[in-house]
């Protein structure tokens, strides 16, 4: 359902050209849970941004559910993002002025969903992440882990088929990180496709499919045996941010 | 979605109260100052009789020698001589017309009940009321026969009637001007016009008269002109008769020409009249010169809107521009600070149009608040104008159109100032702001 | 060529705030210099010397009706009554009130009008031998009217034989300085100039020949008669309060109207100028305030944006004065460019005001003074935020936001 063929992304400043991605190829099937690892600056985030249509790509073919993304204009990508993709960020990116309920409501409003329907969905999502009682709280009244669970609820509210997570546990301690990971796994079991960028080898190991981005190119490992992953993890250059 | 944007805008304003107050105050002051001068300008320049301002014409005839200087821009006197005005007044015609003079009289009831007072009067033909849309509530104008006979009849307004008789309907009653008694034939409603466009000689805003007399009484009762009298050559004037026959100009003349054809015909009539008068040795002038100016042209020609006011309107709009530059700077800072939030919204599916709209609605709300507060500032300003210059009492106020214009201009101005910041913020790449907060 | 646009865009993106500040300063300079100039022009006009003790004089009209055997005798009697009111210095019936905006003017020639000689325009007043004293004037050259020269009556065509004129008039009419004793013509009637008053003005201060005045000794009574009264300055209000009752007690078939002090009449005549003056003062004050606030806000905003950078500079050893200097310099660059543009705009604005309206050409000094003034204001409004910036702790550099 997600297909990238020979995707390149070049950042052009006045003097320097930087190839963030080059000849990047990836096929993702429905229901997959993919962990993306790689050293800092390897192009992980660029890949995720392109997958989420937050950034245009320079060349190549990218289709999502059979739609050729390269041909869409800004409004169309915005709509597609709204319908199909949920984002989870390292910094949570909740809007500080809005309470939890209203934060989750944001994508639903852009989707043009009716008020009563919105209410049902928000309550359902808050329930799912275990924060139903705190709907009226503002983000800063919550702990980091709770904030990330709200962000996940927000990502889920639009019933997206894709969940893109960029270091979702990067700002959390290990206990909270594990809780968030369990939540993501549960969501994956419910049918959503998840692509997660992470630095944490332990988390990566829990994902059924691992890919590694090195120098803007893909090294794909579909592993079902922990042994192999360890071998690869050992061979890959480990860079901590 | 719209109400949601309004909600968002309100929250955003509340989040940075100091900046919001600063911006609202800047707009309010800008709008307040602009509306103060604009309201006065609006009242001054307003068409006083929109239904037929293009059909009423002030007549000017040049009955001076060639080379005579007058202070008007085309060197033609503003008023007519008595003989010319009465000739035009008495001419048979299908259209309405009237000569007009400002008089002054001591008004009393010939008893001790009412303290006598001095009042300006308007001495006109019976068609004056119809021409200038002064409506009667009781009775009507004097008849053409009464006018021809110079009958002592009078029209007063409702207020005068109340003052003298304690009731609005006083038709048939007698009232005294100086030493003569007049019979009231009609009571008009109180005339509510700001600009005394039918006679601009003694101040365009000096207030309309409330007592009206037939024009033929000038001769019959030797009424004095209390408006302007101007002469251009020396004449031996030793009697009222010689005063009436003199070349002094002291009457206004208005004509209501309903269409172009009638106007054309009237113009050739005036031309012929002047040509004939020129032959009588009244004045030395090769080609007859006359002017027909409609109400708005007449006001423009008489410089009803003062230069000072035009300068002030111009300066206050420049002032508003300064306020806008100020706001634009503040908005830039405010909006760009919010780029990360916009990034999140973009990631969650907002398109550029929605982001743009959200911010434009926020600045519109600033404009609305500033405009509303601006009305308050303008009211203070107008109060200042009224206390400084009594003549502006009726002018220094905001009518409905100005009350609506204030927030209108404020919102428009704010949108103008907000366009660039809103555009800047909606076109930022969302990805940049998502990685870290 | 294609590179200019991206550079310009980059400038706009980063410097749009500065650009707005520049525009504000430019327009402010343009408006303030022109407005200050107009203000000064009006102040000079409003301070024009009239020659009259305005606070001692008041005027009013008596409108008489009913059976009157001799209007002239009656009003002469009234004049006497007024002079006898305690506090009154003198009173005179006149044809027009100085500085009131309403009166009469005529041309005065060297020959009878029928001969069409050279003529000079002047406002004229009529009154009896008391008129000069009532107006607080004295003869500077020649003599006052004598009682037997005053023409008394109700005849509209009464003719005087002599006249007292203003110095401005006689200087214009007889530039050689031999005017006293000469004859001028009012229409076809000769008037011998017997006295000259150094300073007096006619009814219209805005007239470009406001100082041309001729006074003729005619005490013509009219059904609507104007009076001028001079009282002790501190008693004028009291006299004005009681005069209605006194005059109505004397004769009840009359209306007393238009009673007002000469200072009030003058303010009334000049109301639109006073209004313009006040409006412009308010405009300038608020404008400078708004601009100063704008500079203040912009600097604060810049400092907030650069808190970390300032902290880093401090950590690297920058003195507080260096930080203040940095912001002052930055602000000065914007201000001076704004002022330069504003000065050019001021000249254009001044020119367009001059061509479109009757406003004199803008004096360059006003632009220079305004520019300096705006610079001072802008430096004052930047200095406080700058000092605040200088007080940012260097430790902030090591903290992440």
C-alpha cells in the first residue's frame, strides 16, 4: 500500500547540495509494523517526512494506496494526510492552548466531521490511551508519557491507516517508553500500519520488520529471529544522538 | 469551522494579553483619529438631497463689466441682483424655481406672554418647499395668488408653532414680525439638514431658518437683506426703489430642471436674457456668461468642505498607516512564534488555506475590537471638535454609515496588515518545526 | 537579475519587522514636520495683534420694534444709559463689530468713484466721537472726531466729512507719508483724514488686508443696532449680566441679541483654526507615542528572540555596554534610514499640500528639527529594552529552551 521507488531528496542551499535520500526504495504492506533505525543524519526523518507528505521529494515515484503522491498539490496532500496518516512526534507537539479533548479534535475538525461524531471518537480514543478522565486538562498539566499517549490518541482519532512515529519514546524514561510501545503494538494489532523511527535497539527489536537508513539509502532486514537482528545491530555503526 | 476559528482567535489574543492590548489600542487610536476627521468630512460633504441633487441648480449670471474681479474661481458673483432674480422668478414655466433671501425679524405675539426674540427668516417663492423637500405637517405653502398680491402670509416650522401656540397646528393663527402681523398658512416639520446648501453665504452650517415669507414682500414691505450684499461699481442709491433697481447682488436663485432637455432650453433662455440685458447698457460684456450648478457642484464650488478638513482626513489616513505598520510588525513576531503549532496543524491535515483563514480571522477580530474601541475614541474626538467649534455641533457626530464604517475600515486595515504575516506563516514548511519543540 | 528576488525575499523574511519600523519612522517624520509647520503657521495667525483690549470689550445688538417716535433719539439715550452703568468705560453704537467676521468694506479712492481712479479696499466702521475710546484705541497722529462732526440720524445715506484711518491704510494709500489731512473718496463723497490709529483690524482677520480700516463719524440708528461697550476687564462679566435687564427696563419693545465678548467673538471667528490646531497637536502627540511604542515593542521582541545569542555573547566576554551599543546601533540604522526617506516624503507631502491647499511652502528647518526629535525619541524608546537585554545572565547560553 505504500510504495517508494528511487526516491531522492536533495536540499539545495545557495552553495551546497545535500542528498538526504538517494534511490530510496521501499514497499510497505498493510498491517506491517516497521522500525526504522540508522545513524543521526542518515535520512530517517527525511524519509518519514516524505512518507507523511510533509515535504516534497526531488525525484522518484511514491504512491500511497495507489495514489501517485508526486502529482498532488498542497491541498490534496493536506487532505490525504488528514484521512490516511497519523503522526506521533518525539516532542509530542500538543498545542499548549488546547485541552486534551480539543487537541484530539484538531484533525477531526479539518476532516469536517460532525460535532457529535467527533465527541464519540475523541472519547473512544481517550479511553484507548487511558486518559478519559483528564479530557479537560491542558497538556502542561500532564507527564511526558501521558502527553505522548494524548498525541497517540490524536493520531488515532482520524482512524488513519498509517501511523508515522518519529522517536515516539525519545523524550520518555524507559518505563513510560515501554507503555507507549505496548500501546503502539496494540494499535498495530487492531489493523493500523505503523512506521516508527527509533534510536532504541530494544524497541526496534520488538518491531516485526526493521529497516535501516544509512547515507540516505535503505538496508532492509525482515527478521523474525532475534539472533540475526543482534548480528546486524552489531555490524551497523552505532551512533547515539 | 468559522466559529472554531473565532474561538481560536480569541484564545490566541488572550494568550498574549499585552501584545493584544497594544495592537487593539493602536488600531483604536488610528481608527478613532481617522473616524473623527472622516465623520466631519462625511457630514460636510454629504449630499443633502440625494433624490434630486442633480436636478436642482443654482443660477449665476455675470452682470458685471468685463474685467471686474470677484473672489470666486470663475469670477462670477454668487448671487443675483433683485431685478434679475425677480425676472427669473416671475417667468412662466412648467418647472419649479425660486428666488431666495435671508431676512431677520423680531418675532413676537404683540403681548407680554412671549418674550420677543430675533429670528432669521427665509424669503422665498411658494415652490421653495417642494423644491427643497421641506414637508408640511399642517396647511401648505401660500398660493401663487397670495404671492402675487404680496399677502402677509407666513409658514413656520413645528418648533416655532409649539413655542408660540403650545401646539403643532397653528394654521390660521396670527404671528408678528417686527411691527406687522402675518397669517400662518402652513406648518412644516422641523427641517433636519446639516448643510444650508440653498444659501451658503453666511456659513454652510449655520442652521436653517424656521420662518418663511413670500418673496414679493421684499418690495411690498421693504424687507432688508440680512445676508450678504455685494457691489462692483459705484451707484447712487437714495431710496428703496433705487436699491431694488441697483446692480448690487443679494439674492439666491434656484431652479429645478428635471431633465437634460429642460436644462438645455433654460440655458438658451438665460443666454438670450443676458444678451438682451447687455444691450441695455447695464454692463459691458461681449459674450453672456451664466452658470448652472447642481447641488453637489454648488457645494464644491462654495468650498463647503474646508481645506483644513481635507488636510486632516489625509493626515489621519497616514496616521492609520503608521498604526498598521506598527501592527504588522507585532503580528509578524506573534505569528512566527507560533510556527511550530502551525506545523502540527499542517501535519494533522490542515491545508494552507485553512491556516491562512485562521490567521486572517484572528486579525479581523483584532480589527473588530480595535474598531469598536475606535468608535469610543472617535466619540471623544468628536466631543472635542464640538466643544472647540460650535458651528460643528451638528456635524461632529457619527451617523449609522460612519458607525458601520469604523469597524469596517478597522477590519479591512487589519486584514491588510495581517496578509503578509498570515501568508508567511501558512507557507512555512511544517516538517522543520516538528522534530523538536 | 534572478538572484535579486531571492535576496529581497530573504531580507523581507528576516527584516520585515525592521522594514515596518522604517516605514513608521518615515511617515512619522513626514507627518510631524508638516503638521508642526501648519501648527506654527496657525499659532502665528492666532496671535496676530488686533490692537484692541479684547478682554474689556463686548458687543450686542438691539432689535427695536413697535411704535417709535425717533429711533435715533432713543438709541442715543440708550447709549447714555449704558455709559452710566458702573464699570463701563465707554459705549458706542456702531455699524459692525471688529474681529466678529461680519461687517462692511468698500473701496476708497483718490478721486470720486464716478471718475474711476485708483482705489484701495478697506473695512469701515461708523460711530460717534466715543468710538475710539470704546475700542480702546487712541489717535497716534492727528486728532479724534469732534462732536459736531458726527452725523446723527436714521438716514441710510448720511455722509460724513472726515475719517480716522489705520496706519496700514494710510501707508498704503499715501506711501510718501503725507496722508494726514488728505482727502479720500467713499463713493463720490470726500472724506478728510483727520487722524491715524497705529494698530487696528477690521471684522475679518483672515482678510489679507485686515489692517486696512476707515472709521467715519456717523451715528446712524437702525432697527437692528449693534453696540460696542468697553468695561473694566474685571467687571465686564458683571456688566454683561445686568445689561439686558437695564436696557429692557428702559424700553420693552426690543430684543437684545448676539451679546458676547470680543475675545469670544474672535475665538468664534477663528474656531476652525483653533480646531485645526488642536487636532494637529493631538495627532502629533499620539503619533509620536505610537511610533515610540512601536520601537519599544520591536526592540523587546528582537531581544526575546535573541536571548540566547545575547547570553552567549555575554559568556564570551561582551560587556553590558557592548550589548546596549549593539541595539542602539541597530536601531539608529533603521531610524536614520527611516528619517532620510521620511524627510524626502515630508518635502513631497509639503509640496502637495501647498499646491492643493492654501498652505505655505514647508520650511526645511521643520524637517531637520523633526528628524532630530524623532531620532531622540527612538533612542529613548530603545534604551530601556537594551539595558534589559544587557542584564541577561550569561548562564542562559548553557541552558536549552
